[in-house]
C-alpha cells in the first residue's frame, strides 16, 4: 500500500520473514495504519513499531490483523506459527544497568518478552453471570407473595365494607 522503510540488516531471518508477511497481509487489507488501528485494538503507532520490526507484536495483534484481512483456519494459524518463531528469535534490547530494584530480585521486562494479555472486548470469553445464592431469590419471592396476599386481603376488605 505504501513504501515500507527497509528492515535492519542484522535482523534474524525468522523475524524478517514474519515482518515481511505481516506487511503483505496489512497491504492486502487496503487500510492505512490509522484505519487498521481503528479496526483492531492496537494504535497506529503500535502497528508502525510492529511492521518496522522495532517491537514484536502481541499474538492478539497478529490474530486481529488476520481477522481484518479475512484469514481464518489454517491460513491464520500459519501466521501464529510464524509469530512464535519470530518472537523466539527477536533481538532483545540490552538489559538496563543494575539498580537497587534489580538487586532485590525483580526481573526487567527486557529479559522476558511476554505476549500482551490484553484482549479486545470482542475476543474476551463471556463471563458467567455472578452467582447469587438461592436463599436470596427464595426470600425475595416469599416477600413478593406476602405483599400480593396482603394487597388481595386489603382489596377484599375494602370491597365488602
């Protein structure tokens, strides 16, 4: 759809192949990066980082791009497999110099890339309704029945009187 900036020369072949495939897939949609961002849960600037190999995309971003491009089944799964291979080979940024937090045993985000756990609302599994104890429902029914009986008794007394 446009001219892509060249990928870094030192990029591992798995990453290069994956990003080139993502670029082709994005181009088949005919969407701009802003329009792609509007159709997925990922911003234009995020797509720029993913498609220029600055940062690996979350698996859900790849799935969203496949969905927008109309891919499903085995075709979409191939992109998932390419994502796994690329993430394994993706160059890690140099770890930051040790700090007091590092000395206390915490790990930096640069050490372990994790798939973004954020899912767009349309991909979230439906949550079951909150469990309400049956006792409350039974009590509510009993109170309503009592009010109905009371209203019927008052109505009968007014009618006969």
